[in-house]
C-alpha cells in the first residue's frame, strides 16, 4: 500500500474540509439572476407608486428623454364618416403620412377620446389612446363652434392638459383639423426661455395677437402650470366665453408677465390656417381649418389642402391653395344640422 507522511495527510484533510465548507455555503443560498432582480425591483416600484391609465399612456407616447407628447382630442363626430366617406380623423392621420418627416411622430401622438365610440376607433387604429372622464356629460356628437357643449368640451380639454403638465410632460396640442405637412419641432424654438409657443389666426393686427388654441407647444414648469390652473379657474367667471378668449384676456391683462412667462407667437407663413393662408408651400408646416364653423365644411376644404400638398410634393412648384369655399359658406349655413 502506498504510504503518506503526516504533513501530507494534514494538507489533504484541510483541503477536504475547505471544499466541504464551500459546498455547504453555496448550496444554502440562491444564485442571483440579474433579470429576476430587475423585474422584482420594477414590480416593487409599481406597487409603491401606482401608475394610472393617463400616466401609462403618456409614458408610452413621450419622446425620448424630453417627455414631450403630441396630444389631440376626438369624439364620435370626428371619427364617423360624413358625405364622401371621409372622417376628420382620417384626414388628420393622412397628413402625417403625406407630410415630410411626420410619419415617426405618430408614435408620440396621444389621442384623447371624449366617448366610447372614438376610443374604440382609436384602439382600432393602434394609436396611444386615452378615454377622458366626462363626469356623465354627453360630449359625443358634433359641438358646433361657440355652442354651449362646444365651450364645455374646450374647458374639459384645458383641465386635462393641466393634468399632463402637472405630471412633468411637455406637450404639443393640436386640433384634428390641423394638417401636419412638416414636422413642427425643428421650427419650434428650442430656446428654453420660451415657456409657450402658440399659433395665431393672423399677423399684423393692431391691438395684439389673435391667438388660436388649436395648436400650441408648452414646456412643463411652475409658470405654465400656474397659467393653466388660473386659466381653468377662470371658467367660473367667464360664462359664455370659450377658453381661447379667456386665455387671450389673461395675455392682454399682463398675467403672463406677472408669472414671468415668456410666450412666442407662431407666424402664419409656417403655421398656416384658413384665416390667413401661407403663400409659401416650401416652408409651410401646418394648415389649420380655422375660421370655419362645422365639420362637413372642414373636411371638404381640408381634402383640397391635402390634394394641393400632394401636387406640390410632386412638382415643388409653389402655388396658391385652393379657395376655402365650404368654410366660407359655413357661417351663413342656417340649415346645417350637426352630426349626432
């Protein structure tokens, strides 16, 4: 039999004891899985800080790290077909498809639905959808300009946007009757001294800017949150006034200056509308069917806008927009019946 000296036997024994200790130590603990740890931490965070539906949709739609979301609002009247088989939502989304550099922006669009029909249509389109709580108020049918229901819907929209800003999200609000022909973001000032940039119906007016709340960009900060809170609170003292007129009165009264809030006004050459057409298709960014009373007229004239835009893209020859005939007639159309 082979023989071992005492020092060799001692070394072997120590080695065996050490190996055994290591075996029992590692067998008694659970090996950490980095992915499991990550999922556990995420679940814990969600448990401790519940995320409501609005926050979940905003988080999905937000752009990169700057937390900017494009927001539009629809109801049943804007998603159901009118004469000719088109809907306002159809035209709005088509403009993103036909525009220059606008298709990727749909990933950052949150569509706010005022009723179940428009919410279902939004989901069918696979967009980022949020159903606004209307507290039992019927916002389903067409709300003709300056009607009581129209004014109510505008105030509920303002309250929702206040909520978005309060959550730390920057927002670009757009009506669905705004055609996005180019990405507006390279044309919006990145100067952080501007807290709000808003469209106007026309430029060169005496007595200030005729602002239009159908398109504006707002940075989330204490100044803009205070503005939107004051704006919304003013509804109680502004019976019969639409929110746009109330915001204009706050601007004219110097309230923006009191807050130290800096506002920029978007020129109609780039941010065009039916009130004042842009004469340069080479720089036009958006076209708004403002100065128009009802949906049927808007759809008719915006269809021509997209036709004119497609012709420009094919030729790159600047030309005049088609006349907004139906929108002009909408103001004298006493027999118009709103969509239900």
